[in-house]
C-alpha cells in the first residue's frame, strides 16, 4: 500500500458484492465491477452415495478386489496387519456420516476376517501438527475414532520412520514405519486440482503425507516448484507428481480410495482400486469442473 493511501476514501460506488469462503461462514466483500470471479462449474452430485461407495469397493478399477488382495497375502486374514492412511483435518474428505466412505471400507475389511485390533488408521499429517482427539472424531465420527487405533504421522520422529529407498531424483526416502510394515496398505483421500502436483489424492497420501521431513522439503523445493509443469492438472513432466508416484510405487500401495466433491462438499464421484487407474478416473471427473471457462469466468 502506497504511503498516504487511505482505503476508506476509495469511491466504491457501483462496485459489486461477492462472497468469499471463510471459516465460520462466507465473507461478503466489495470488488471493482471489472473483477472476474472464478468458481467451480456445476458438477452433478451423486444421487445415492452409499450405493456408489459399495459399488466402487465391490468392483474396483484394475479388477483386484479387496478379497483377492487379502487372499494373495500368503497368511490368514486374521493375522494381516492393515494400515489405512487418511487426510488430516485440513482436507474436507467425506470420511464420516451416512455418505462417508471410511465405515464401509472398514466393514468390508472386517467381513474378510481382518482383525479390528490389526487395523491402524494413519493420519497423513506431512509437516502439519498432530490431530487432537476432537479432530479425530470430527474427521471419522465417534464410531470409528472410538473403536480403532488412529495414529498421527510425525515426519521428524526418526524412531517412527524406516528407510525405503532412493527415488530417481536421488531422494533418500524414510517412511512411516507402521505403514511400511503393514501387510495391506490402503490410501484414501480427496482428488481435486492441485497447484503443484497436478491433483491431490492417491500417491500424495504417501508423499508428502507419510514421509520424513527432508523428503517433504525436496517435494516442495524450488527445483520442483519452478518447473512449468508443476501446476494444476498437469502430470507429464511434473516433478512433484512423478516424485510422489515413484515413492508410492516403491512402498507398494495395495488399494486406493478417493472422492471428488462439488463446491457444496457433496460427493460427485467415488473411485477405488489400482493407484494409477483411480487417479486417472478421478482426474477425468474433475477436469472439466476445474478448467477456466473464459466466456463466463468460471473455473
């Protein structure tokens, strides 16, 4: 702001009012009449989310159902250790409630004779602070948060990390030990346009969510972010996407579950199965809703 400028003296006659999403409710602000408001295009919400979730779990992309994956692990289902990574409170993932997908996933695992005591729900915090007990309930609901072990990742706790290898870019990766040592690794989240990784979801539930601080710093480094391909809905040649994908594949993700939402946080799609195919289909779903429409100013 230039010296001597007083915003209270600006003539805002004829300016239009727009709403800006903000914690506690939208803010109503005045902007010049030439301002273009970027919004999501309308996307049809699922008419029957529980049915769509059940179908996604029963008929996953890539063909490998959870029962086939469990059967192929070479030990009784009751002995399998399962790790499910979830997003933290900063992401509006539809885990709980009648249209949530975490309980249907857990019930499916229990139906396959997985022991509840052997299931760990890992909060992929990246560099974020640990979740509070209240936030775990807010994310997962009392039925899940009170019955399952819900653990927060700590990217600086060396005792909770294990070396998993080196990426093609030379990054030596340390991963959450509980996730790495699980027999069955499941990643969940939300797929939306992402300003540096192309899109969120899938491989990002491993990196940066469950890796060590140095790997996260590399993921967010100028070398990566200055690439012209490190941007929304670009994947080919995107170093952030490629790094995260290489790490997820090194770790070995067995099953992926992700959702897409409209601007009212309603489910528009639910995708389960193979890591690559889930990302492809979810991105296809959101692609038109997030592209800029110059004619009407939506994005």
